[in-house]
């Protein structure tokens, strides 16, 4: 830490999208990606690597008169493509949340729902600044957008009229936020985003209000994240694995969000692995090509280096055992051993107790594995083996060795059964449970055990 020339550079904020199922999280992400592409900046946009980078000039192109790019030192916004509070709480950076800020999507007709409440609890607990996207305003009778005009103007025009349905729904959301302990208001009335949560009416379907949302996110980041987002851009890169993927010509690769420092081609990196930290040398840093070129050329282009915050695919030998949710650390200024110890220490914070008896647990990320382990501990279900990754033949072999029948089971959270494991499962005396909701997975298993015990009586 000697050269601080760039220490004041603000890095790109990492944004997560949360909210109740069907309230429009995926649509919102698609629309943000889509309008950014049509803005002609596709070359700078990250695709298929788990995170979407929207540069400042793209945002200002989309936002038109709403935004003056010279007001911002931020390079843009980086959206994590997998929405939901599950990925928010299981994707971590140095023990905290990987995302710096969040968008809470609420269907304007539906208001707060159970997963909205859960998301709010998590945002409160982690102290994450957020804005509310009051989505699907196009379906509300009070909605009367004027072509091409920012929502703020058309809303002002409406305020002259009797309270519309839209107004009522929006105020209900504001009231629900207040019940949850947050002072909130329609975003154009918010003077101080530190004191008030901004509510942005929008439609993920038509795209109206989306530029307003991006503008508010930029403003929020610019004001609050100054400390956290000032980085030494020359420092050794630190990141979190989003996904481990086989890529033709490259073997196992890791899709990574780099949240600090810089990663260079040829760097030695330490990546959290299923058994030991993996020490390897980067063979290629890959970013997707622009959409239009993908069909004609290779899907990825190689880049020499990448600075935080950004999404990148890392190709390197020996990444097969890398784990989603695990840390990635560049070895520079320190010895390999020091960095390995650091990665080990970070992984040790994620605790999964296993015993000699019990079920096999598989989950998509380290964080979700930990959440599964906690839920099973509460339900007093012992765990024989717990691992990140899809269900493979050896998981079935391990489950079969359980010495109690009720433990001959695999609980898979957000994972698939691998093709080459299908026939093993058919031939084995092992029961597979799969679900995308932890408590349902545990409940399904408990019900199965009860039925088994009843049958034996
Ligand atoms: P998620 O479960 O939160 O990711 O929700 P989705 O993005 O999958 O959206 C759920 C449904 O709502 C889909 O049928 C979408 O087409 C629809 N939807 C999402 N946003 C809007 C919107 O702004 N307006 C309207 N009319 N429908 C929307």
C-alpha cells in the first residue's frame, strides 16, 4: 500500500435485486440489460458471467435529462444477475454481503408479501442501503404515462387529480415501509437519502421509470458509499466465485465478481476449494463479447486485467473443485502460504458440522450450505457430508453407506442431479430431495422420516 495515486477512485457499486416471487425481479434485470444494450453500449456490458456491468455513459444515455454524468465519480453500476435474498445473503465479501446496495422490488398491486418482509429484515441486519422499485405501474388504473417523459413529470401532472389508484397503492407501500421501521417517500420528494428510502414507481415491462431507478441508485451510491468504494486500484485483486462452469476449450472456469483491487492475466490466485484452497495461475481472463458478435465469433474475449468492481470469467488449471461463494485472492506482495491461510480463515467462518451418521447435503453456494446446515441442526437432523455442487455419483455412493435407513438420503438445495448420476440413483437405495426453499426441503425430509417410522411400527 505505497502508491495511493488512485486511492480516491470510486469503484463500481455492486447492486443486488431482492423481492417477493413474481414481483418482477428477473424482468427488471432483463429490462436494465436490454435497454443498456439498445443504448449501443453492448461492448461494455457483461453477459453470461453472472453480473451485468452498466457503465455511467450508458446510464446517462438512458436517463437523458434526469442525469448529468459530470456529477458522478462512479464508473457505473454492476448488477448481480441472480436475484433474490438467497443469493444476496449467501454471496459474501470478507464476511459481509457482496452487494453494496440493493433494489427491493415490490409489485405495486400486491404490496408487501412474506419474501418482501424477509428481504427487508436482511437489508436491515446487514445495514445495506436500498431503494424500492414499485413495479408494474403499467397495470394500475392511475397510470397515465406521457410518451417519452420521465415518470416524475407525469406523476406531478397527476397529483392535481383526485387520488388515483396508483397513488393509493404507492402510499400503501410507503406505509408498509414505515411499519417496518423505515421512513420512505416517493423518490423525487426525498431530500436526504440517508434519512429516507426512495420509492421509484416503474414498469419493468415497459421500461418506464427504469432510468429514474438507475439515477437514484447512482445518487445513493455516490453519497453513501464514498468510504467503502474508494479503492486502491493497484492492489491485489479480491473476489467471490459466483459459479463454477465448464467452458469449451478452457475446462473448469470460475465466474467471479472482483470487488477489490485488480486481477491480471498470469497472476497466481488462491481459490476456495472443496477440500483445500486451490493455488493456480490464471491462463485467461474472459469477458463476453457484445451480443451482436456472439453468433459469428467466439463467445468470449480475453482481457489483460480487470479492476474492481467487475464480473469476469477466470480460466486456470485445477478449478474443478472450486466452490461457488468461495473467495478468490490474487497472490501479490505476499507469499502463497499467507494467502492460503487467509482463504482458509475466511472459509472457516462458514461452519458446517458433520458427524459419522447422517444425510448428504448439497447446495449451490457455500453460504447456502451453511444456511442448510443451520436449518438441519435446528431440526436435529445430523449431516454425514456437506458439499457445494451438483449431485454426483459419489454423493449417492456416500449416502448409501449411512447406517440408518432414514439417513440414506440426499438433500439438494438449488442444485441438479448430474446426468451421469441418474442411473446410480435409480439403482441405489437412496432418497433424493430437491428444493429451492430451505425450510420446504427440511420439511419434506422430516415428513419422509415420519412416514418411514410410522410404516415400521
Ligand atoms: P420474479 O419472480 O420476481 O423474478 O418475477 P418475474 O420477473 O419473473 O415476473 C413475474 C411476472 O410478472 C412475469 O409474468 C412478468 O412478465 C410480469 N411482470 C414483471 N414486471 C412487470 C411489469 O412491470 N408490468 C407487468 N404488467 N407485468 C410485469
